[in-house]
C-alpha cells in the first residue's frame, strides 16, 4: 500500500510558541529494522530537523515534564526554522502507552514504521544487547526467559509495560552506563499488527507510512523516495541512497564493548568518534546463527501476527514464514 503524499508545511517562525514547534513526524521503529538508516537519509535535507540525540526518552520516561522540556532537550539546539521536525525513537512502535501520548501532544503528526522479518529482528535485537554487554544469556535461553515473562504477565504489551520499561532504561538514564537487561522485549516487539493497530486508534491510516527493511536493502533509493513523498519532500532532491547504519555486530564485538562500557568511553569521547569506534568494533570477528529450534518456534509464534499484518498493509509476507 503506498504512503499518502503530504504537502510540506511552511517554514516555522523561530519565535513561535513551543506547541507549534514540536515534531510533526515520528520514525517509530521497529528496532533493528532500519530506523537509523532512515534518520541519516533525512538529516541532511535542508527542510528537515531531527532529534538530537536520535532517540528521545520523552514519551516513555519524561512525559510529566511537559512539551517545553521535550522541545528544549531534544530539538531546540541547531533548529533554524526547518518546517519538518522529526523524532526517531525506535521503541515508540511497541510501547503500548506511547501512541496516546503522541496523539495528545501532536494529534496531526505523520508516522513512519519500518518493519523487518520478526524472527530476524528478534535475533538481531538480542545480538545487539548481547554484544553491548546488556544481555548475559544466549539467544535460546533469553527467548525462554522472554516467553516465561510473558506467561507471568510481565510483558511489554501488558499493564506493567511502563514500569518494566522504565526499569530497563534506568541505568543508562541516570549515568550508570549499560547494565544487564531487566526485561526482554524480543518477542513482543515483533507483534507488528498489534502495535500499528494501537496507533490507528488515534491516527487515520493516511497518517501512517509503513516501509519494509527488505525493500530498504534491495531498493534503498525507491524506499527513500516513498518516505520523501510521504513527508512532502521533493524526491528529486534525493541524489544518493543512504548508507546502511548499525551494521551487524560480530562475535569479537562483545569483549571490546564490555571494555568500552567499563571505561565509560561515552563520557570522554565525542559522539562522532564513539560512533566510528563502535562501527569498527562491530566488524571484527563472526556472528552466530539462530538455532533451528528457536527459529521454528518464532516462525510458528509469529504466523498469525503476520497474517493480520498482511491484511493491514495489503502485502504478501509469506517469505517471513520460510
């Protein structure tokens, strides 16, 4: 289903009130599906201003501080009147309490979701956490823990989602650096139909553009053109395909990241230098493969979710079941 094009809003006045300066589009995720690539594909456009850092915590953990805090903390620096202002927090897709908060704050926002084969996405999400030292368990055991937590009602889709998530992000929020995960969203984050339907309770379908990781890999320019049109940007302005970001981490990455985290390089190195360091570390060694048992369980688990997503987006996703 094509994304509905948008007439680009006019340039904003720098002295306008805060509510008129808030983001008017959101890159929602899913995590490990290409959100960072979309972010960097947009950030150099002169009509676009994106959140800094890329992923604000406002709607999940700072909502009580109000929109002025949101603007001042994540957008005010570097803004020169660009009409398109975007938030790129990839966890927004699956946190169930976030859609209503976004709607209450920016009811006419445009939403962009990019989705990946949920089996591959779950494994990639675990591997990133494992390499960063946050996940102490292998994938099979982490998946069992995730399943058990869901069975016990400790799910990111349940009534305790906000409490679980705030505990999960607390160490990095209060300066203690990366710590072991307190809960695991590997399974729930792939329930795409559930997540999108939550947004569609508040936003019309025309406000939601759904892209796919497979398309971004196979046809990056065409995928970015769809995004440009949805945001009211001229596709003719798009000269080059965006470089792939957050490339796959490898087996040797984990000990190096653990040393990096222990020495708190994030406190002493500029963000750009840290990004280069992490990219370099990510390319050393090899990457494991998902076990047949875990792959089969996830395929069976996601099959009904994928059928519902097919009906929602009008696209055959049978490849995800293979």
